């Protein structure tokens, strides 16, 4: 297997990463529409549209901002900082930026209902598909892990076996999806908790995952993404304290 994995059609070469990224957006949104049609949405149509707009803007802007800040020295010395800002992105920035802008949008609309639950499973689906695309990129994108001698190591290019962190993430997201479904099948979660548990689990996972990825570290030994994960977990501190109680309730036969 030679990376990056591209699709060759005659004289044309199609980026598998771009193909899967496009599929992630398309299928994720279609799944969102399906779930919204299947389950009554407590949020009015006009408010939901503005919430989607807010989430899209926040995800787009902050995914680039946090992505560019992954390596501040490179950003500072870039001859085209705006191009560098646009070209670099991260899902952690997208999730936290989307959350921030959605909350601001809801305050402006005076919307009290939780809006994240409906996004949770479509987000997980889109992230799984997107990570497949990242895997096909090999070393051309900074979504690879450190060298390893473990049996899970894969040569993503350069003749060095590395942690396939995208595969780790796909497996984690599938387990997280099944776990949330299992919890909800035993006892419905309170409104908003599905999304909050997803965010808590994913931010914790990404914080730990960055320890086996090459990255720029600040003076405290953590990457920009890890610092963002900690800020996100701090935002959900009240929910984190309630997790043991919720799990004990949902596991009672």
C-alpha cells in the first residue's frame, strides 16, 4: 500500500481525502435531516436554521484558527499567513467553535431548548468518514502518529511504522456511538446530555491522542489542541461530575 491513496481515472487523479471529506459533509447532513424528520424537533424551524448557520460559521472559522495555532512559529514566519490559516484546520477547533457560535446564536434568539442532541450522531458519522479520508493522505497531512514498534504500526510513507491515529480515532468513534446508543436504549438521557457526553468523551480522547502525535508544544508541554481540549472539558465540568450518577442509573436492569 502506497500513500497517499488517490483514485486514478484515466489521466485524472482524484484525491481520496477530498472525496471522503465531501462525502462526510453530504452524508452527515443527510443523516441529520433524516433524524430531524424521524424525531420531533423542539426548536422552531427559523431558530434551527440560524443555529445551523451559527454552527457552520463557528466550525469553519475556529477550525482554521486552532489549526493554524498548532504550530505558531510556522504561522509567524509564513509568507502568506492568511493562506496558511485557511489551509490548516482541525476538528477540535470546529467542534468548540461551532459550540461557541451556537450558544451565542441561541442567546440572541432567546432559545432555551438544547440544540446539540440532534447533531450528535450525524457528527460522529461525518467524523468517521472524514478520518477515512485523512488515513488515505498518509504523511501529506499532519494526521499521523509518532513512530512505534507496536503491532498496530503502519508505514504511512517514508519507510517508518507509525501509530495510525486516524484508525484509532475511527475505532473510538464507533465505540462511542454504540455506547451512547446503549445508554439511551436503557434509559433516555436528559435533553442535551447526548451531545455533552459526546463532547466530553471526544475531547478527552483527543487530549490523550496528541501525546502520540508529533506537534509543537508550549512551555507547559502541551499542544494547542490539548489546551483547547482542556478548555472544552472545563466548560463541561458540571456535566462531568454527573456522569457516574447517570451511568449507574442507566445500567440498572
